[in-house]
C-alpha cells in the first residue's frame, strides 16, 4: 500500500513539474489584416444631458460626410439642442403651459385643437418654429 501511495505521489509531482514548464513551440496566434478601413469620428460623451437624439443624429451626419469623401467635421450637438429648446419654450408660451415635454426630444400636445381655434393670443409671439403647431 505504501509503495502504491508513493508511486502515486511521485506521478502527481512529475505531472505538476511538467505543467510548469513553458511551451516554447506554441503557435504565434492570429494575424489580422485590414481588408477595408472605414473612417469614423471620435466617440463623444453626452454625460447626463438627455440629448441622445441629437448626438445620434449628428453622429450619423458626420459619418455620412466622411462616407461621401468629405473632410472630418465636428458638428455641435449643443447648438442644435439650444435652438430646439428655444422652439419648445416658444411653443410652451403659445400653448399657455398646456404642453408636455417628454424625454428624448418628444413633444406631446395637450388640447391642441381647442387652443388653435382661438388664435387671437398668438399675434404677439414671433414664430420661430418651422414645425407644425
């Protein structure tokens, strides 16, 4: 029994020692080659601004400019957001606060048709929106 146990310990020690030696004949690994390089713009961080709709749209436009062969450009997301929010503010005033601003740029109107029936109070507000009211 002692002889069998000693043989088993010696065999385990030999296996452990063999497992520790580095394999110098290991394959080199995969080699990747670029088949087609697609130009792209750098990744931008919107942080917590809630303006993913603008970032995604301008990223698409910047990518299309590159795809068409144009020079890389950086379009300002906050310029678009500022003007969109200004249009929303004007609509809010025009609708006397009966407008619901949802997340991600969507605008839902309350009783829109009832408000548009009497448009006498719209005369003093300058129309800056090209969107239908």
